[in-house]
């Protein structure tokens, strides 16, 4: 069976209904969704106001690493039916979804929550996406978790 997988790096607004429809099979009875959202206030040492964020990514590598995350989810949770991994890029404002990890399965007790949790953690760990915070205090590139290793 060909299981649906969506890997998307986009400047476009996310449509959750459309994405879920694409990863839902006739046997699907559960979905677990994580959505990251731009915060208006960030506590990183001190409280900071965020007016907007600029997200950038190296598309070919980001998409390859997103596919890797999907493959790892399938290896660790073989009952997962559909997977959507979506990362927004561009200029985004508070309240805007930035990242989406969605998994579908026949039932809720098949590891689906763990699979989605793993997906967002791995995305943050290995996908080359960078963000610049823009606020009243100025602009600052925020260090992410991804640091390329030789040969990547």
C-alpha cells in the first residue's frame, strides 16, 4: 500500500483541512497534529516582544531532511498511515502557524502522539531552518538546534 506523505516548505498559508484530507485513508480513525505558532512574547533570558519573524531555509536540504524525518517515523511507528511535515518560510506575524507535523492512523492508541512528538523534535534537530526575530529592540538571528556535520 502506498502511504501518503506530504513534505512541504512554503510561504503560503497552511490549510489544515486540506492537509489532513491528503493524509487520511478510508481506514483512518485518528490524527495527531502539532502546530508551532509565532509567539508575540518570548522569554529567552529576558522577556522580549516579537513583532514578526523571518524564516529562511536551504530548500533542497530542508526537504531532504524532512523526508528523512518522515522515514524515521515510519520505521519507528509502522502503524502510522499518513504523515505531513510542513515548514513555513518568509515573513510571519504572531499567531501565525509556522510548522506542522500531522500523523494519521487507524486508532489513537497506536503511538500516533509519540510519532508526532518525535516528528517536531527531529525537525528542530536536523532540518536547516533559520529564523530572525524582529522586535522593538531590533533584529536578531536566533540560534536553532541544527548544526551541519561534515558531509551534510
